[in-house]
């Protein structure tokens, strides 16, 4: 088993694991998730000759629950600290809100980011501003004890529209077990009620790192996933992948499509050819 290491941050510690050797890739899961969601991607990245660091969000997985600040900016601060500690730049892989944070890092510290793999990111708010107070209230209620852990796993399952990973049931049990800890459930609730993706759009013009955008064609977090992907691609120097039969977790739901595309992108970043003419364009995973 890969040993867990800890990065000291103001307010607590961030848990990480590291495997492989070569250019650095850092992958972070999304809200309410843990690093095992990358199980189908991790081995292929390492086998392709990269060093892969998996990092848990604040209050998630093996990271401390003592943090009081959560969200895109706090996660970006943690990633910057991690990369500074590593002493080398990396390709950042993020899903959902961690992808939003990766964009902030690329804009604020381009010297630390060689590329971005953004899986179902939030690059702008997707809900009407007038609905946000009601959503925050709903999170406060739905993620309260004693039902919060079961509620989140039910939400997570519904976000897996389309094909489902054969290990999804095991993963849901892992999430439910983790969130049975009152401190971890409280961390998730604080994150959910404080998330504000409106911090992301002003940073988009400053992102120059080559980017791979991956979106599930059935992702219920977007009113129109294909249209949202097109909008994202108009704001970033990106190639795109629209994955059929997948929702919010296409890297887990369709590894047959997503993993080889991510590995090829990493190889192009390593060779310096990512983002050159001829590599962009939307491809629907069959």
C-alpha cells in the first residue's frame, strides 16, 4: 500500500500519496469524493512514465477536518503549496470543483502548471444567482446528521448517469463510511454551503497552459453539457472530449474513452506538442 504523506497548511494537513517516477501529475477529486475515484486512471498514468500524486480535499479522505475555510480558492492555495513543496511544475487533473481550483492555480502561478485536465469543471456558476440561497439552505438540511452521509451517497449515485463503474457500489460504501464521521460530514457541509464558482471566470483570460476539457454528455450539473463544453473551449486554450453515456464522473464511468485520451494528452505535454495546431476539437466517446 502506498504510504500517506501530509502537507502542513494553515488550519490542518492535506493528505497525499505518490507513485511512479517522471514528470509530475497531481490529481484531486471533487466535492464529497476521495482519491480512489481515480483508480482506473492512476495505473495507466504511472505506467506511461509519470509520477502521480493524489491529494484529498480539505476535510475529505485522510486530510484533516480542522479546516474552517473551503472552496475553489482554498483548494487552489493548497495546490500551490503542494507544487511549491514538490519543487517542480505539474499537470493538474481535477474533477468538478477541484478542476475549478486548478484553473485558479494556472492563472495565478503559470510557472507551476504545465497542463490542465479538467473533468466536468465549473468555470462559471451553473445555477441562477437567485437560486443560490435556497441551494445553500438545502445543503445545510440535506447534509445534516443523521441522514447526511446517506443523502450524499444517493446524490453521488444520481450524478453517475449513463454507464456505471463496476466498482461504484464499493465506492459509495467508502464514501458513506467516511461521512459517518461527524467531523467529515461537517466539512462537506461547510464546503457545500460556501462554494462560489463566480471567482473563476475573471481568471480564465490568464490561463495559458494547454488544457484538456472532459465533459460527460449526461452530466446533470449542466443545463446543456455540450453547450457548456463549447463555452469552456471558447475561453481556454483547450482540446475537448464529450463523453457519451457518462454523467459527472466520466473518468470513472467511461475509462475506456477517457483514460487513453488523458494519457495521450500527458505525453504531448511532456513532448511539448500539446496545444499545437491539429490537436483540438470535440470528440464524442462512442
